């Protein structure tokens, strides 16, 4: 097996794409962690403690944070009745 490519071997376009991907993943992970810390455990599917390492440790190109936002959160009802609140009132 040979060595992998070095950073300097990549084209500027590929370097920029890698940087943009890393920035996007970092933002997604940070947003998921902030949401996890602020959201009550009753509004999270599954154990809250399990989502934090899943979102931060798994090298997933944003899949773990996106999975949290898509599937890990329960919809919050402000009134407790389960009915959506009117917008602007």
C-alpha cells in the first residue's frame, strides 16, 4: 500500500471542498449539541446521553447531526394539548 495524497497534492478546488465540508459538519455538530443541551429529555427520542457521543464522535459527514434533527427530536407542544399554536399570536 502506498501513502495517501498530501494536502499539497490536492487541487485548490478539492482543498476548498474539504474545508467547506469540515466547516459544514462542525456547524451541524455544534447546532445539534446546543439543541441537545437545551431540550428536555422528554422531547428527545432515545436516551439523551447516547445522542451526544453519537453526534460528536461519529465521523459521518453530518449524517449523525442530521439524523438527530430529523429523527431524534420529538415535536414540542407549548400548550401541552398537542395542538399547534397560531403563528403571530
